[in-house]
C-alpha cells in the first residue's frame, strides 16, 4: 500500500508540475532571460539596393470571401515590386476563387496563378509552388492573413544575417466578440507571439512560426511530406534541425480574423494536434539533450502542451487512488476541484444560451475544449492520418 501511495503521489505532483511548467513557469523564466537581450541587428536597410528578391507562396481552397483583399494587401507594400512575385495555387476551388485571381492577375504583373484540377492538400500545393519559385527568400502565408505595408520588409530584413533561417510574423487579431471564443483565441495568440519572440531572442529558436505569415531562407527550406497535416511546423523545425536560427519579428505586423465558433476552432485544433504528433516523431532528435536551448524550448513550449490532456487524466487517476487509500482532506478537496472545474463548462453553456457571458468561464471552456481537441488529435494520429485535404475555417468574413 505504501508503494502504491508513493507512486500515486509522485504521479499526481509530477503531472501537476509539468502542466505548471509549460503554462506558467516556462513563460516566466523566458521573460526573465529575454529581459536584457536584443533582437538581431544585422539587417538590410529600408529601400536598400541589396534587398533580395522575394517569392510569396499561398495555397487556397474556396477563399472567394478574402482572396481579393489578400492579393491587394500583399502588393500594397513598401518592398520593391520588381523584386516581388506572388505565387497562388488553388486546390481545385469550387467557388469564385479562381475567377477572382485570374481577373486580378491583369492588375498585378507579379502575380502567378496555378489552378489544380483535383484536391491535393496544402503540403502538395506548397511544394509545387516552391519548385516554381526562384527567389532566395520565400514568404509563406494564408488567405485570411492581411499584410501591413511594411510587413514584407520587416520579415526579409533579417536575412542579411547568414545565421537566420526563418523569421515569423506578428499576427494580430483586431476584433473579437464576447459571445464566442474569439476573445480567448486573441489572448492566446498574443501570448504565443510574445513567447516566440522571446525564444528567438534568447536561443535563436522560435519553436514554430505561425503558419499564416513567415519567411524562410530557400537554402534551409524543406517542404513537408505529402502526408503531413501541419506543414508550417515541419518547415520551422527543419530550419532548426539544419542549424539555422529562427526568430519572430514583432514589427512584421499582419492581421487575421480569429474564429468565433467553438466547434470550428475545435475541428481546426484537432487537425493540428494530429499533425503535431507527426512532427514530434519526425523531429525527435531535437528533444535531446533537454538542457540545450532548442530542446528545452521544444519540450517546454510545445511537447508538454501537447501532452497536457494525458497529464490531466493522470492527475485525476492518481488523486482517485490516493483518496481510495484514505488520503487526507487536502487530496479530497483537490479531487473535488479536478472534477468540479470541468463542470463549469455546462454553466458557461447555460449562461451563453441566456446571452450572458463570463470571460472567466469562457477561458475555462476554451482551455478544456482545446485540450479535448489535442486528445482527439492524438487518437487520430495513432489510428493513422488518412488525408491532408482541408476546409478553410469559418471566420468573421464567412459568418457575416
């Protein structure tokens, strides 16, 4: 009995410590380490004659709501237009996407369009576009992410430093609604932007750029395998595996409308989760030794976050064992909290039906829902990924 109790106690507190590390301790430590550090200063000058050519790559599927604004915001740039080419591949879009892109190609000589006749999946589209592109710097983006006028320069300026292999953009979410989860998604993304920036400043090891906007040096660009669901994370980790630095540039501002609907975001996160575990296996060499900067950041920022659903389950199981063995009131109270807090999701749902909204309850709903999506993604990964074909997430433009 004493051995069982000791094991259960170790599992409970060990799991709690790992969850606390990824969500609280690591960000606090990172903030302290980054306090006296500066971002890369070996950069190109604005409008400098030595600015390199840039190719922007975009895979689309049924993006008629946003594609015109996307194209116009990309070419409305301070970057020299003679050094900019925009490659768009349509994954057999069935709406007006192709027609709109073809019409706009007449206005923008730097636009290159390639329609695909059957569904291929994003990794396949991006690999095909990358083979056509010739510039030394590639910018990968999403259809619903809109650039500021100097976004491209702010991304590309760092490639004057030969050690830099990837630069991530700072994606902002300018609007949110209290009735959905967009406020919680906005807060999450702002926190992630800061963590990625600090990882780059401290170790030159941003762990995964946001797929909506990042630049990568062609010399260290590796397209994701066709069966991979999350191509942007694969590309990011391949940069680090090649020994290049990856950083986040907060001045490279772009704008994305976040999802307001929990089911839509759950679907997207579950898909990403399955892809995360594909990448975990592919880049397992970067996990060791864990005290190395890249490895420590990878474990702390991503891997433990992906394993949090399992850690939460282990905590409940260990606590049940301890209570069954006659543990004191503290463990009984702890178990009541572990079982009771998730029930607040029901309260949040009931209040939402009455058009009453609590930010605290919505954050609890968001946390448990996204961890459930992670668990579902793990299950799908273990069963085997069957397709990389995707549907665009419904966001504000589509819901208006």
